[in-house]
C-alpha cells in the first residue's frame, strides 16, 4: 500500500536520473561516450543501455589506453556526459557491448506505458495514414527521451495497419504491436473526456492511450470516444480550453511525459507546449463567438471589448502577431472601450446577428485596430 501511494503521489524519475545517482555514488562525474551519440535525449537513451547491460562504464585501467578529452553533450544531476573531441577531461568511458565496473543491474524501470491506438485506422485517408506513421515514429522517440523503449506500444493493429507499419519501419518494427491492451488500468486521452487527466491516477500498471487519428477535414470529431469506450477517458485542457492543446500525437505524449517527470502542473506544461497553430485556431473561433457588431454611417464594424482583449493577451500569451492573423479571418476588428456604448442609438438584427447602431465613432472609443 505504501508503494502505491508513493507512486501515485510522486513524479517518476527518468532513467538518466537513476543512472546519474548511481554514477555519482560510484565516484564518476564525467563519463565519455566512446562512440558517436545519436539524436534525442542522449543521456536518457544511454542510461537505458547501461541498465540493460548493452553498455558499460570503464576507467582507463580497464580499457588499457588513455581516454581522450571530449565536450559536454548532456548533463543530469551533476553528471556531465562527454562525447566527440573537445577539451573536457573525462574520468571514465562508456563502451558498447560490455557491462563495466559500475553495477546498474538492480535498477528497475517502473513507468506507465504509452500506446497509439489504430482501431480507426481504416477510416483515414492515404495522406492521413502517412502523417500518422510519421507521428508514431516521433512519438516513439519522445517516450525514449523520457522513459524507455519498452514503454511504447501500438494497439488495435489490424492487418492493413500492420503491413503499413512493417513497410514504414524497415527492416523491423522496434516496438510491440498489440491487438488488445495488456494492462488493466487504461486511460484514453480524449478532448471530450469526463474528467481532467491527473498524475494521481497513474501507476506503472497504467496504459495511456492516444487515438491514432489524423483528421485533416475534422470529419472525425468525437471519434476518440469510440476507443476503448469502457476505459477511463480523460481530457487535457488549458484554462478550460481543450482547443489550445496541440493535436499532434507526439506533442500530446510529450506534454504527459513532462507532466509525469517534472514538479509542475499540467496547465503549466500545456502552456509551455502550446503551438502557434493552436493559438491561432483558438483565437479565430473565439473572435467569431465574441465579436460585437456596430453600424456607423452605413458601414458594419466588428470589435471586441478592451477588457476581453486584455484577458486574452494575458491568459493565453497572445501577441499582435496572433491578433493580426485572427483579424484576417473575420475581415478585421477593433478593440473598443466601454465608452463606445454612450453613442449607441439603438440596435437591430440582421441575418440573426445583433448589430448596435452608432451615432458616431470617436478616437477615444478605439484602443487598437486590426485589419
């Protein structure tokens, strides 16, 4: 019971944090890779290899030759990881194929598993399937940067999806392809989920599922609800909006990984990862829903109140760039002060939309104009 409580109440330590603690305990501070580092979070991926025994830490004595200086390529918990050629002196080397002088065998990786579910794969258009395969590849890399390769799977894999995956990931698919989830605690990330996602529900026995949906035409809105309908469905939002959350699978998984491994709220992680595209998409819709219409001298003007404008700027970190782009979507708008209503002489409806009739528009009524 104590273990479950700790796992639910605490963040997960990344593999590189666990390995860095062990290296520090063994007296090493600057290990150097004796091979060229690959892309991604180098330290985290190297740490997985060390624990699995595919890599080892050695001193010059065991190697039988001098370890040349290198340059710092990563750092974690006071341990500097060196590689390539440089001027930093190392105190050990990381070598492939041997276990080395530091014992990592008792380290256990206990993390939730992430899944991309392909139950809706047949509904996707060819170009959407291609985009999905690319996102799966990137998502696999994201999981390796925070946890381990073993913490990523693909579920509900039909025959066509399997063929496409095997062709895309030639010569072999590096992760498990499953028909059904192997874990009992399944949580589906769903923008229409009944509750907010929280780390309190996550244990190493949790499968966090993202729908393999790439919907270029928004024809599959709400389809995530069909994925494991009996499982928990949880939403990610920012300040009450799910539309500001990035919709690419790799971005969603990155947000969850950061949230589960850092002492930070989910809202702050989402804010850190909100894309320009997501902000513009949200703003266009918000402008359509919030714009106030005025008729002055036969011309229809669109505007939003100054108070709402300032709230949006502060709440969602919007800049003039976003408002200029949003203005083009609705044909321009102005930001007005409340004093504008002192010059309203009446109102009417046109095509079901309320329009205020203005006697005149004064400069002091206008804060800013976006055209």
